[in-house]
C-alpha cells in the first residue's frame, strides 16, 4: 500500500496520487525526473524516479492506455487466420467478376 504524506499541503495524499497530479499538470509524456521535481516543489517530498516510473505505468494501465499494437494485457494480438467466410467472399467475387478480374484485383493489393 502506498504511503501517505502527512504535512498540511499533502495531507493524506498517496504517492500514486502525487504522481497522478504531477502527470495531470505536466502531461502524459513527462519524464520521471520532471515529475520528481514537480512533486518536490508541491509536496516537499522526493520520490525516487523508479517509484515514479512504476506509478506512471500503473496509472497508464488503469486508464486502459497501452502501447500501440498490444492488447490491454501487453501481448501483441494474434494474426488472424483465413476464415471460412473469407473464402466464401472470394468465391462470390470469382463468380461475379471472373477469376482473371479477381486475380488483377489481388495484384493491386499485393
């Protein structure tokens, strides 16, 4: 559990909340050292950059923000395989346009 700050300015404010407030003020791309300076100025408490980085990650995860190309659990999404419905759609196109036209269409997208 996060410790809280007991002075008059930060009474009852957890370390996680201090990091959240600093990020809110500095922006989501703020580096841990900038966040550390903000917390030091506002709450007169110096949190180590590693703690700040961990809380920043937790806050991003809690907000549902993940790096591009990953699922919320941090894994890359599996490549989708060809579904039967995909093959049926190709068959309909071949029937409607002819195999030569579908082949040309595939070449355009390849």
